[in-house]
């Protein structure tokens, strides 16, 4: 039964991936696409990949360090950066696999709670989503009509609004739980007693409290500015990477335009599809460049292919290197994700 579920899940995700790929490539002249790829200036594309994939990941590891400090102070960057890259690699292999592999690795090496370490990954995703929605809200002032026309079937504006409200409600709930931690523990204990068998009660209670511990940075205002700055630097690295890739294809757009394209890339990457969400990435980027900016489809899809593929190769190569260095076994990581 478990193997059947895995096969069914993989089949459904692959079907969605192929559907997006079909939508992205259905009107493409492959002869023109190949010609476009031949004349691409890969220096700019590779420079952008280095900034986005590696410098951006360094700042991500640094921000993660501040989130982990309440659990264990001053974990070495030489430990956190490899775990970030291994996490990216696992995400590329198994949708959302890195969100499990990264905290497990950290917990094992640094002797901290797995659930608490996973809680910091949840916090990371919240900051990433808020960054995306804030920048998207800013871009709406300049491109609202064009965005609505380009993505009318998907109603991205409404999706972003509701997603932002859900995230803010979740954050406020967690803050209240931390402020009233003793009361929260009592409520969780009552609920587990009421709805769960006795053998699971203490385990679930412990996991829940440990998970909430991933949000302990809220109690330490001294980390707020550092977390804000590193979050901004992560986004800037990604935006610079997106902007530099414009030069590779002689696309004459501004840095503000790069931020809008990055927002749409981020939307696409939130879909947990195989191949690092390649299909949705290609479709969203191509649609934005063609419908909003009037770029020809072959140039647009070429831009999407090169920017995605270089990033994919970068995270796979670095993740594989660090997995060997850290003696991380792929089979173990896959079992952790599937368990």
C-alpha cells in the first residue's frame, strides 16, 4: 500500500509537470529556440547563477544561524552552508525533500531537537513568502493591469492576497502561543489526551512544543535587525541574478522588472513538482516576458531554460559535493522524506 501511494504521488506530480511543460512549449519554434541559445552570452547567465545560487545561499545560511541561536548559539557557518546546499539538492530530487533533510542533518550534527530545527525551516519559509508578497505588492503599483491580463486564468493577485493573510494569521497565532507558552502546553496536553491514544500523547506533545521552539527568536529582539537584513540580502542576490540573465539574452528590462520576474519565478517554485518545478517555472517566466513585456516566445523560453538549468546544475553539483564531504547518504535522506 505504501509503495502504491508513492507511485501514485509520483505519477500525479509528473503528469502536472508534463502538462506545464506542454503549455510552456506548445507555441515555440524549436529552430528559433536553438538559434537563440547559440547566441546567448553565457558569461552573464553564469555570473547571475553564482550570485543567486551561492551568495544567496550564504546569506540564507547566515539568517538560519540567527534563527537557530536560541536553540544553540553560534553554530559554525562551515556546517550550515553545506546543509543548505544539500537541502537544495534534495528539493531538486524530491519535492520538499530538503525541508526534511536539512533540519535532520543539523539536529544530528549539533545535537538539537529535530522538531525545533524543522520549526526554523518553517520560519524561513514564512520570511521567504512574506518577502515575495511584499515585493509583489510593490510591483502591483506599476504593473497591475499587465499582471492581471497575463495571468488572468490563475488570478495571482487574489492568490497572493489570501496567502499573505493566511501567513500573517499563522505568525500571529505562533506569537500568541509563545507569549502564553505555559497555557499553550496545557491546551495541547488536553487535546492530545482527548483525541489520541495514550501511547502517542506524550510524543505528540513533545514534538509540538519542540516545533514551536523553532520560533523562539521572537523572544530575542536583538536578532530582528539581522534577520531582516539577511532576508533583504537573499532577495537582492536573487534579483541581481535575474537581472544579469537579461543581459545574456539582450533583454532590455530594468532592475524593477527583474523583481517582478523573480516574484513570478518564486510563485512557480512554490509548486512541489519534480525537476525543481521546471514546468511551472518555464510557463510562468515565459508568460510574464511575452505577455507583460512583449519579448518573443523563443527568447523568453530560452531565458527560462538557461536560468533554471544553470541554477539546477549549480545546486546539484554543490549538494552532491557537500553530501560526500558530510558523509550524507542519499538513501537515508529519501527514507527520511518518505517516512
